[in-house]
C-alpha cells in the first residue's frame, strides 16, 4: 500500500531532521541552524487561531530564525490567517513516491555508483556547487540509517545524493549533478542506486520532495514512475535580498 501523506511527512522529519524541536501551544517549532526551510519551519499540531500566531513568531525569533510556516493539505484556515498577516507563499512542494522495486528492475552499470558514508571531499564539492553547504551536511549527519551516493559518468565524478530510512520508506534528498554532466541520465542512476540501497535495508517505497516549479526534476521523477502523494508550501514574509534552498 502506498504510504499516506502523514507517513511521508514523518519520513521527511526522520530523514532530514531539525537540530532540535520543541512544542509551544499548538505548534511544533524546529530549530534549523541554517539547514534550510524544511528544518526551520513551524507546523501546527492542533487547530490554530489568530491569537496563536504571535506565539510561534516569538519562538522562532528567539532562535534567531525568520518566522516560517509549513502549510499542508487541510490547513486552509491557517493559510488564510498567515496571508492576512502579509505572509507570502514560497516554494510549493510535491511529495512523490513509488515502490522501490520499480527502480531496481535495471542494474546500475558497473563502477558507476558507490554508496558511501561519510561523504568524500568530491561529494561535498558537488553539493557545495548546488548550494548545499556544511549546515545541510549537518542535517544529513543527524539522520540515523543513511548513506550517500556518488555517481561517476564519463569516467569522472558526476553527481551525488543522500538517502535515509524511515520505517519502510527511503527518502532521497540533495540530488546534485555537476553542470557539465547533466542531461545524460546521471540523476536517474543516482535514484536507482539509492533504491538498491533502500531495498537492502528492507524499504518497500522510495520518496522524494520536489518543488513544483522545478520542471526538469519533476519530469525526471515522473519518467521514473514516481507519483504525487501529498504537497505543502511555506509562508513567510518577503525579505529583500533573502535567498534560501529548501
């Protein structure tokens, strides 16, 4: 049976964990320490009214974080409250999932993919080229059952990705391919290598997050057989010059 949205959201938290979490009223507050939106956003664990927003804002500001909220399906009231306070929608994201067996039907070419933890220097360099720096490596380190994939193509390092386990769901994050190695199937082989590792860990499904604006990545995942299983977006107040990778 395909994992439902709550299972996948739990997998996101387990495989890309915040530095710390705390509960304050109806909120789950995440401490990101520079690890991106996914580990810094507050989520509602109970119905929220306008009077609750100030509590979440104060908690995030106390951590040195700009107030940021994740909005999931069914949270239209919260979405409207934040819109009324000037919070803009940022980065609508799809949760995509498929059976692991759908990616292990073709063997990875020999001497092409290597599952390695801790990451090699070249893997860190590839991630850094895509904006994934030390703070996000720290996020990876916090996951329990994990590995990373180094993909070689044309006899040279080509790309890397991170995969971790939550129950019987393996979730892939931080897939990056060097610019000169793109459009040659490298990302697809990274996903297949991740699936073989996941199968060895007993996972039945493999999942990935993808911003809805990322056309090439969505096309890749669709071609591999991934299907939508949930979605979310963030709300934050616009800040001039701000830039972040989710």
